[in-house]
C-alpha cells in the first residue's frame, strides 16, 4: 500500500510519481531512504539513468512552496540520503497498491491514480477530462484506459456512447476486460466475455476488492483536489469479489520468457498487408501498431535495419533466439516510451531508439546494463559504475578534508568543478591513448606493407630460377617433373636401406649386393605395374613417386618386425616383463599383473627393434658413402620411362 499527495496527479508524470512514492515508502518504513538509484530502478522496471534524471529534475521543482525531494550526499559512506514530504492525515491523498506502482508504466500509472480518486464519485469520467487533468493528449489517455481495462486493472461500466465510470483494482483481475452495459466491447480483447460479467444487469457495479484503499479512505467529505468536484460523500458499502486467478506477470527486461506476456496483449493484430520474413515479423510484433503507421516506401528500410540487428544478436545468442531477444527489446523500449501513441515519427523511433542496441560497454550482449543472454546485470557496467562512484567518493573526501568549514552549496560547486576537471583530464588521456593506438596501427600497417613487398620481390626472384635438372625456365630451381623424380629416388634409397638393414648380414658384402638388387627389381616391377598404359610422363612420374613412398613404409615395417625377433630384443622384452612381475603386488590380481607385464615386454621389444634398425641404417649409410662396398648404391630410377 502506498499513499501520496493527490496534488501530484496532473503536475508530475507517471514515472515521477512512481519514483517519489517509492522513496516515500522507504521513509515510511525506516524513517530514512538510502536506496540507490539502481535499487529503485530494479523495483520499478526503469533504468538507473532514468531514475537519476527524474530525481535530478525533481530536486529543483517546488510544490505548494516546498521542494519535491531533498538529497544529501554522505562522502564517508558514499551514499545518498533523500527525503520526501508525507501528506497530512486529513489531506486528500492517492492510495493505491504498491504492486500497481511497481508494475504499471508511467502513463498508465498516472491514469490509474487519477481514476482511483474519481471512482468514489457518482459522476462519470470522460476521456477528455482524464486527458486534461493528467496533462495528456486524448489519444494517449484513451490508449492508457483501454490497456488498463484489457489487462484487468480497471472495470468500466455505463451506457455505450457515453462517458464511463471506473473502478480500480489493486491487482489485475480476470474477467474484467468487457463493458458491462455493452456485451460486445469495442476494444481488441480476444476471447469470449466472462460469464459473471455478461450476466450482470445494465448499470450494476462489480467491485473487485480494493480493500486496501477502504482501510485508508474513510467515509468523509472530500474537499477540493484535482477532480474539481464540490463536497461529496464517499460511500463504501458495495460488495467485493475475490479474483479468479493470480495476477498476470508483467513483462520483464531480459529476465527470461517464462511467465511473460506481450507488451500490448490482444490489441491491434499484425497488419495483413505485405509479407515479412518469419523472424522479422516475430521480432516486430510488439510494435505492430507503429508498423501500421509506417509508409510503404519506408518499410524496406525498417526491415533492413531489423535484419541487421538480428544478425548482430545472433552472433552471441544464436539464430533461433535472436528474434525473441529483439522482440523483448522492442517491447521494453515501447513500454518506456509509454505506448505507441507518444511516438510521432514511427520510422525515426524504430531506427534510432527501438532497434539499435544501447552500447554503453564493450560487452556485445549488454543493453542498458542488462545482459540479454543471461537476463542478469552486466558485470562490466557494474564495475564501470563502481569506478565512477569511487572517483566521486575520493573527490568528496578530498573536498571535506580541504574545506571542512564550507557549507553545502560551496562543497557542491567545488565538487562539480573538480569532477569536471577530472572528466576533462580523463577525456584527454583517452584521446591521447586513441591517438597512440592509431599511430601504432599506421606503423604496423607500414611494416606489414614493406614485408609483403619484400616477399613479393623474393617470390619473383625464386620463380625466375631455372630448373637444376632439366634447365626449364621460371621453375623456382626445380620443375614438377624433376621434383617428383627426386622424391621417388629418395624413397627408393629408403626402401633399399631398410631392406638391407632388416635382412642382410652387414659383414657380408655379397649378401648386401644381393638384397640391393632384389629390392630394386621389386620396386621396378611395382612401378611399371602401377602405371596406366600410354600415360603422360607427368602422370607416370607422380605414380612412381606414390609407389616408392608407400613401399618405403612397408619395408620399414618389415624391418622392424624382423629385428623384433633379434636376440637383443628378446632380452629387453624378458627383462621388462620380469621387472613388471616383480611388482605384481601393486595390481589387484595375478591376471592384471600378467597383462601389464606382457604389455611392458611388447613395448620394450618395439623400442629395441627401433634402436637396432637405427644402428644398422647408420652402417648402411657408411657403406654407401665409400665403405667396403659400393653395392648399396641405388640404381637409376625408372621414373619417366614409358
């Protein structure tokens, strides 16, 4: 339950009344209000900057000769203390539920408060009077009343074509979105009327239980007030009825989609003219009323902007959730704008305010301090705010230490000047850092351009070198044919070396010659059988290269298999197996120990075979370079022969 002066209605906006009444509730509870702007904004569904601007504007305004709100900054704790004047017990006051204040946006809350004063009077309340007393246009007032009735905050009744009477409810009630005198409502509320509503006789009043107001508004004479009505008695003898269901959840900003309703439920269906992509249509659903006012020639621009924003959102949210995120953003922006009737330029609002993301920090998923991917507060923005507050605390502490005898106004002026100097110095530092970064980027670009130029010159020089084998021009020193032949020759040498190292007795020259001849003959046969009949010499060269490379791997595996049966390899395997069996007590059972011993023996055998192969290949290399025999010299490759 919140209670504030009735003179606020019509002189303050809805959001200003919400913020002041929230501060008044804090003062009524604890006597003092130290709530931060972010705390108030979180309760009211506003942004921290919006609350800060509202309070800054109210500090300089007066009502009935007194200031609207007073603020005192405590430099030691870094907190702000605020006071708001409470209405007198016998003064005319607005008494509404705190739930309505926290859930309803500005314009709807202003109309809701005004009608809470008018509901006790027997006279009907026309839209023109609502607009005049609340300082709104008639279209805005009509939309606000229709939204309140459609969402169950109001019940209106009376004859069709005449002014209606209204009854406010502390929470949205099911079955209220209908006109009691006219069973076919003119609003866009979908679904059949509620049974209890349609069965009520014309002119009857259905009370929905504003019992919290009945506890405060007594049966007495009301004098004056913004309703401009003479002294009138206020009867409260009508019955009450409990709501049919729990209050509907108000759409939150970035807090997930569970329990969320549309920003404008059941009003203005999507215009049928023109076909839009499915994701764009889903994203623009909250602004269907604005879309109907967009000129056909400008719709392509809006669709292109929506598509660009969807692509930007899909980078961090995924394609399947991008339309939902953009839809929630547009709904919240339109809610802060206090419905579409306040938008005079739909195209400009969509392109400049509705669709773009509010970039306040480097995090791509942050929008106005809220992370759209998780729905929580942005850690980066919180740290930025903490940094700014710490600077203000430091400056305030310095001023208090230097000028302890200064009054509040002098300290404020000195604080503003120092904060301005600090902000200017920080801006200069940032500009200097950006200039240094720009200079570094230019220097790196120059270095990169020079390096690429040198690389192009070196590549051109390498390209101009003739082939070493056949002398072909512009071959980078080796043409493809000669390169293939060289690779094939190296593979043939590797095959011969592995065959000799694995099978021949290196102390017997005749056996070395025999294994070299046998290996060369086997490779020649493989190469000739792999060639296609009548193949081009380039294709034949590539085929010989592949055959030689595959054969080199096969000969190496065969050599390792043969050397794995060498007595030295057997000894290494036995020693490793015995060492593992001696540690059998570390294993759960005998079978596991034997398995581990066999694996250790196999690993030791493989390592011994690789060591023996490397040692024998070194001896073969010595023979080739002028050892006891020249028999291991490879024969000319058959590459290129047809």
